[in-house]
C-alpha cells in the first residue's frame, strides 16, 4: 500500500514539473514575434508565438486601396502571420513534449 502512495507522489511531482515546463514554453512563445505582410506590403501584422496579436502596421498606401483590396491585404497578412506563429508554436510544443516525455520517440513529429 505504501509503495502505491510513493508512486502517486512521484507522478504528482512529475506533473508539477511538466506544468512548470509548459509555463516556461508559454513565456518563451510570448517573447517570440512573427510577421505577415500582404503582397504589396501595405499591411504588416505581428503575432507572438502564442498566436496573440501584437501589432498591426498600415502604410500610407493602405489608405488608397479599395475596400476589397484592404480586406484582401488584411486577410493575407494575418494568414501569413498565423502560419508562421503556428510553426513556431508547434516547434516549441514538440520540443517541450520531447523533453518531458523522451520515451515517446517520434510520436510528436510529422
């Protein structure tokens, strides 16, 4: 019976360590920023590694675009930034999972 309690205590310690490592990963991702731009570079959108919006920059040329062109520019820049943020996030999470659970091998790789 006491052996089982020791196992549970060990598992709880490992869970706390995993939580701490995940928090460190989130902090690292908050510090990483990626950008996306439209084809004419009239819009630049910046996201952090946790996929949160950090900044939107509109050039003076943006004002001269039609409504449809503005929408397309915003969508294009956002989608480009989101792809980059997802790549950074996935890479960080894969690294964190690999360091927390090294015995799982290539389970987290594509």
